[in-house]
C-alpha cells in the first residue's frame, strides 16, 4: 500500500471516529462489509481504502433506499 493510501485510510477512519457514538453501528456495518469485500477478493492486500469506500457506498445506499420505501 502506498503511503498516500495509508494516509487517506487513516484520515477517513479518524473522521468517522471523531463522530458521535450514534455512528458506531454504521461503522460496524461498514467494517463488516469491507471485510466481506476483502475476503471475496481473495484476501489480497493493498486495497483497504477501496474496500472501505465501496462498503460505505453500499451501506449508505441501502439506508437511503430503506428510508424512501
């Protein structure tokens, strides 16, 4: 993983962790989905940020869809 990606991942996680405790369930859902994506890719390292961002998009899209139902 390039240093810039590591820095981006740290900044992203830091921003989330700075949020109120009400976001912890959302973060856990994103973490679990990112891990599923990682496992589906064959556990190849170096795309942690991509996995996290994909998981975040999927989880947030699901939440938005359930609100509009």
